[in-house]
C-alpha cells in the first residue's frame, strides 16, 4: 500500500470523501488521490516522495510556480506582525491599488476570502443595484457554491454528475436562468422574454470549468450589448482567467469591459483571497456606503494581503515576460499532445488561451459548447489520466477542468510531458 492509499483510507474516516473539496477525491478519474507533501516551482511531491510535473497549480493560483521566494518571504515577514487584526491596514490599500492598476475596469474593489464569496456578493450587488431578481448564467460554467449559482454548474458538480445540487430550494433556483455558452441567440431570446426582470449576466469569459472553452467571435461583445440594452449588470467571473489569460484577464485579452469583475486564485498568491469590484457607481451600493450587505471577519487578512501583493507586484512588473512565456508553454503542450495523439491514431482536440488549456477526446475539429464537451470520451480521458500520473504528470483529475502552465515550467518539462503523452496515447 502506498502512503497516499493509507492516508486516503484514514482521511475517509474523518472527512467526507476524505477531502475538503470534492474534485480532489479523484472521482472523475478513479483510483486513489495523490496526497501531497510539498511543492516547489513546477513540481509537486507526494507523500511517497514521487515527483510530478504539475499542471493544476493549486487550481490556478500558482502562475509563478509553487513556493515562489518573493511570496514566501512576504508571508514570513507579515507573520512576524501578527496574524489578523479585524481592523483596516495599509496593505489593503496597496492591494486595491495594484488590482486597479492591473485591471482598470475595477474602479473600486473589495477583498473577500474565496471566489465563491466574490461571485455570491457580486450577484447580490447586481440584484440590489438593479432592484431585479433574475440572473443569467451559462450551462457548465462554475461560479463557486452559492445557492443561486449551483444550477447547471460545471467543475466538481459536473464531474460528479450533480450539476443541480439538492439543498438549493426551488424558490431560489427559479431566479437563475441558464442558457448555452457561446449561443448569443439563446441569451437574446431570454432577454426578449423577461429582460426587465434580469439583474445580471454572470459569465466565465473563457469557460474553464467544463474543460477549456474560449468564447466564440462576438460572444462577449454580444453580452455587453444585451446588458447595455436592458440595463443589466455584466459580471465577468475572472476567478480563473484573471491574471491568467493576460495580466488584465480575459477583459484585457478580448477588449470587453464588464461592469463588475470577480477575482480569486492568482490574486492571493496561494493564500485564501477573492475580490470583487467594478464601476464605482455600482460598488457604492455595498455596505457601509450603501445598503447591500457584505462582510468578512478575515477579509483583507494581512498575511493573505502580503502574499497577494507579492504576487501582483511581480505580475505588474514582469507582465511582458510572464504572459508570453506561459502562453508559449501552453501552446507547445497543446501542439505536442495533438501530434502525439495523431501518431497513435487517437482523436484529440485542444483549446488554449494564454496559460490556460484543455484537451478533448473527440473527433470533432473544435469544441465550442457544453454539449460537445460533455459528449467527449470520458473513459479514454480516465485511462489517459492514470497513464500520465504513473509517469509523473499531474493533470486536473477531471475531464471538466482546464489546465494551467506557470512561469516555473521549462521547455524540458513540456518535452517530458509530451513524451509521457506519446506513451499514454499508444496504450489507449
Ligand atoms: N469562479 C470560477 C470561474 C472558478 O473557477 C471558481 C473555482 N474553481 C470559483 C468561482 C470559486 O472559487 P473558490 O473555489 O475560491 O470559492
């Protein structure tokens, strides 16, 4: 028995499913989850000491690689001054300034502790601001686990086959209208039906929770126009794409300005941080300036801010090298996977935007919809996953999650990963 197997057996006695977040349990790929002992740069090391080239990056935060010295040292320094005060600190101003400089549409920004908190509050704010109840989300997009958003959700909910969670009252869910990603006509139709009751559209501008699906030409622009026409708030959930597909996220990459933006993952440098922000006119409705309530005992925590400031400072100063690097690596990986699959006679399609990528076992030339993503060959994915894991490559343990490159990955890591994929494809 490996140490991971022993730990998993023990964990299941105490923790539901043995994990503190469902996708970690490997239900999407089978087998025992790898228990991690430490991570550095592009690598993670499991409890048995085996090394993995990691393309999950703690589900997004580790864009600069694990255990980056600047972030680690900033955290060490902050710890010396105490862990939390529940009172304002200068570091929160520094953090807000950095976010605004990098993502200019965020005229005002508030820190929270997770992506879930960010999206949940952005939705409440949009509702409070417009005085309307309904929201539009896209099938297969995941925005955290708040009630209104666990309707036809992606990520773990989709992996486990329960995109609509029990426990969300039908009376809540009825205000959540779901439409097809990349289908502007379906959005137009729903607004034609009840546009005056719709508070907001929330969208992952590049969907990363049903594998990786970029927006088709004109889709995001179309959402912008519909929101303008009906006075609805356009929320870009950039928890995954923020500081990832470009420094200023998908909004910078595609040149579309949302009203509100939600952030998470990279913004905390590995600490639990989320943020929401946007037009000052809307943000002024948040308490204590306005009546829409939101709060957090540990929000703006000084240790988390220190980590986030260190990460965002590097991102701001080195954007010119960071984004070309992670983009190049992701492109190279996708091309390598495709060529290796072709050589082995396996049908494979890839998607990639910046340092975010996905691959699909399908003979379709492109995957642009939720429907197509869910029709891909799951059995092949599971087998491929295990073959890659055996060879020391750690991919997201679900066919419905995007993968990530970091600045810590080298050309050699990519070459090794492609070589492993060549072996795996021939065994499928
Ligand atoms: N939105 C998106 C787009 C996400 O990818 C995630 C997490 N994967 C969330 C929201 C929720 O963030 P958290 O897990 O930090 O609550």
